[in-house]
């Protein structure tokens, strides 16, 4: 019976070592993905919106105040 528990102990030690190594690999994968997203975000901010290019943007709702309607929010009393 002791050999069974020793075998089970080795299995648990292997499993925790596997999860520790896989967690490390998963951590690096997530780190690389986040770095790529951050670099893309910086690219969008600098290249597509840099140099006052955002002034060329046309907003279809600018000046229409969709969240404020004076007919609805008039002062009563």
C-alpha cells in the first residue's frame, strides 16, 4: 500500500510541476499578446491620429446634442 501512495505522490509532484511550467508558458504568451496590443494602440495613436489628423474627422452628431433636448428638460414651476 505504501508503494501506491509513493506513486501517487510522484504523480502529484509531476502534475504540479507541469502546471507550474504551463503557467509560466501561458504567462509569456499573454505578455507577448499584451505587448502587441500596446504597440498597435500606440501605432493607432501616433500614425492615424498624430499630426492633427483628427481635425479632419467629421462627426455626424456634432452639434446635435443627442443627450440633451431642451423640449424634454425644460424648467417647470
